[in-house]
């Protein structure tokens, strides 16, 4: 019976009973118990009907039976109420007491009529007892059996059949119940084992999780330290670059100074050949100086030491200045260079003239450098609350795959192009960083052989909207 | 823009200038340029020397490097401002570290009159100096607030 195939269905039901949380479990148990008691309620009137029927046939009615039935019903109700409050054990023992007293009463007065009644009650009680621990079931079952078997003591006239037949039925039924009880306890045990195994597993998992957590925290800390170290090394690197650049600029100062003095004739007259050579020293030192300046700027940007200083500036004047500065380059390369300023743009805007110039001059030099013939165009226009600086050229263009790294430091399109096109490869990196610092964006549109367009979009800060922001 | 060849040889005539730099070559460049335009030039190798010379000579203008051994430009400037006999001399800072907002602010706070960045090429040096001098009282025109440069 213990390994019966009904196990699966019953198993599910029973396990669902156990796996319910404690308070829910209580409620379920109480509901089952009250169901059994309700069955008793059904048995009680049924029993009354049987009794009544027997009494109709029996010409000698005994009114005590009515009283007994009434008392039993009242006691069952009380037991029911007690059980509903969660006190199963007292309820069961109350019922047990009732059954035993009824048993004795019947034994003394009318053994035939009460039989079905107490049998039904006993069976119901047995079912009710199933909800109690095994010890209580044994005690209750034993007491009932003793009560049945000791009936002849109360009424020696009672025939043997009235004692042993119910006892035999009772024992068989009790046996079935006992098997069921064992089954229950075994299932409970299994479930318990399963639960404790699950608990152990979850505890193990918990421990593992905690260990993982701790490891994670440790690695996090290590990561933070590594990050701090990386930060520090960036700072150290930038500091190093700045120092080196400064040290490089000091001798450059003397070189540029003396060549300047000689070229401007302050140091006396030079013959044409010497002048030519000094002019070459001058151009080369200037290029070297530009490279050093680029490195210095980039290191300052990386070390976050470079600031953008917003002051009112006249955009058109600035454009004129840029034209003056790069016009020479355009003339040297016989390129057509034009500028255009959106007339809708305010006369005066807020910006960092020096950094803005650095951006535009870098983009323009770049355009001139990579445009062997044709034209370069600078266009500044308003785009809502932003303004746009666009530099386009008819130059060699930039291949799609190169466009993604063109803004990185020390990158020119490829090794072969670095030779004809001089430059540090820092210009666009500086431009990108400066644009970012100004909360702007830089984009590039280009096709190989069809020129390039660099577009810088920056927030438009005018004296008016600065005031509005302040207000 | 003022080109060096547009500047007359006597643009700085009558100016008594003290230049301070720890690098002899840099000192030499500035000396030659200033001399070329007619200024009377004195040279000091550090802030300490410059202070002594300034007290003795009372120059019209001091052009000083910032990073120097013995006494740097910042300290020299503080001492000049603290000395009532020297505090009226305009001092122009020379630095190799580019222009940054912080440095400009700090230079102004310490009391530098203005700021020139290295490297000095004769052309930019003299034009920048003349530009600054337009804001300075010229020794030959005492009492005139904004005399014309040259």
C-alpha cells in the first residue's frame, strides 16, 4: 500500500499540503478537520434516522436514545467549535470521551439501536485523529478498542457478537488507518528530507553566493585600485609630457629667438646663402615648435588642465583673423579659399576665441594639407540654439574605414600618406577634444577622392541667452 | 598687425628695461631685441638678483621669467609689490607654459601687469611689448595717460 501507484496523485496533494507555508498549512489542516466534523454532522442525523427507524420497528421505544443523540450532537458541535479555534487535540479527546460514554450507555440499555451511530462516529473520529500525531492516534484508538471490549463488564447480558464484531470491524478499519498513517508519515518524512536537503542546498548556494559576493567585492576593490592607478598613470604621463614639452620649448626659445634676430637683420647683414639656410632653420624650428605645442595641449587636455574660457567675441572679426592666418597657405598651394558667415548669426557670441581658433585653424590646415587642387570653404551658420562650423574641401578624401580613427592621436590615414603630408597627427585629436570640452560635436563626411567635410556643432551662447539663463 | 620692419629702430628709446631669466640664451635674445629698438637693458639671472638691481636702477619695466632657481618670478613679484619703492614698476611675466585661465588669473592676482608666452620670436616679442606699452605710461611722456606707441 505504501508503494501504490495512486502515490503520484495523492503524493502531489499531500506534498502540496506540507509545502504550504506554516500559516497556510494551519488553515488547510483546520479546513480538513472541520470537513471531517461536518461529515460527523451528516452521520449524526443519519444515525438519528436509523435509530428512529429501528424504534418504529421496535415496539418498545426508549426516549433515552433521543437524549443521547441530542447530547452527542451538542458535543460534536462543541468539538467542532474547539477545532475551529485550532485546538485539534482537545476536540478529538472530547469526541473520544463522548463515544466511550455513548458506548457504555448503549451497552447498558439498548445494544442494538446505538450500533450504527457509534460505529459511524468512531470511523469519523479515526479519520479526525489522522490529523494528530501518531502517539495520540494510538492512545485514542486503544481507548476505543478497550471501551468496546469492556462492554460486557458493564452489561454482562450483552451477547458476545455485540462486542467482538464491532471490535473486529474497528480493528480492520484501524489497521487501514494505521497503514495510511504510516504512509502519511513516510511521505512527510520524505518531504521533510527533501525540504531539509533543499534547505541544505539553498544554504550551500547561499554560502557560495556570499563567497562570490565577497570575491566580487574584492575584485571590485582591485578594479577601483587599478582604475586609480590608471588614473594616476595618466596624470603622471601627462605631467611627464608637460615637463618634457616645457623642457623642449626652452631651447626652442633660443633657437627661434636667434634665427629671428638674424632673419630680421638685428644681428647684422647676412649673405644670401646664409640667409637662405637660416630661413630653413626657422621653418623647421617653427614646425617643431608646433608639434611641441600640440603635444603640450593634448597632455593638458588629457590631464584635464585645459579650460575653456567663455568671453564675448565678434565672430566676423575672428573669421577675418583666420582668413589672414591661413590665407598664406591657400596662396602657397594656389587653392581657392572662401568663407561664409550666416547673416542670421548674432554679431557677438560667447566663446573661447583662442580655442575656437585652434579648432578652425587645425581643420583648415588639415583641409589645405590634403587638398592638392581645387577649393576649401569655411562656413559658419546658425542651427537653432547651436551654431555650426563647416570646413569642406575638394581634396583626396578619407576612406570610410579610416574615418573611425581619424580623430585618434598620432593617426594619419596610413603609413604611405604620412610621407607626402607632413603633420604631427595630433591636430584632429586636439580638435575633437576641444569640441568635446565645449559641449559640442564633430562629424566627418567624406568619400575617397571626393573631398571631406568636417562639421563642428557648438552651443550658441549669446549675451541674450546668457542673461536669460542667469535670470 | 604691426610687423617688425614697420617698427622704427627708436621705438623703445628712453626705456630702461630689466629682463630676468635663468637661461642665458633666452636672456641674450631678449637683450638683443630690446637693444636693437633702442632700450637700455639690464639683465638678471633670477628673482633675487632682479630685486637688487631693481632697487639700484629703478627700471621703467621688468620682464621676468616665472620658473627660475634661487627665487622664482612669483616670489619676486610678491616682494616687488611689498616694496613701496618698487611697487609702481610694471612687471610682465614670461612663461613657457602657454596661456591658461588659471595662470592668467594667478598672474593678475600676484600683481603682474601682463603676460607674454615663450618662445619669443623677435617679431612677436616686440609687437606684443609695444601693444602692452600702449597701456603703460611712457617715461618720456609722464602724465599722459595713453600715449601713442611710436
